[in-house]
């Protein structure tokens, strides 16, 4: 089952749209511009980083900080950890 969940997450990240990201930003209290959302989407589509691997996640959040700012990246990382904990998925993340 964990392989299925991991693949679903990876596919969802690759298929996010700018509008999706802007919607989720509003939903979770993030302030990002359309150009920042596009840059994030482009990064996700061009890279093969694994969100389930700690080193790859660190690279992803570092790039997010470069695209937006450190505060936004830290807030996103905190939200990310909160979500995986709330769904009981900590075991999937190295």
C-alpha cells in the first residue's frame, strides 16, 4: 500500500497547476504570486526529487525559499510535517 501512496503523491506533484498552487496557498494561508507559483510548478515538473527522501525534501524546501522567501519555505515545511503526522504517514518519509 505504501508504494501506491508514494506514487499517487509523486504524480499529484507533477500534475499540479499554477491555479492549484494558488488555491492551496489561499487555503493554507500562504501569500505567493502567480509568477512564484509558476516557478514552483516548473521546478516540480523538471526535477525528479523524491519528496519521501529527507535530502530531496531539503533541496525542495531550499528551492522554495529561493523562489519565495525563507519564511514561506519554513511555513510550508511546518505545514508539510503537520499534514503527514495528521494522516499517520510518518513511516513513509525517511
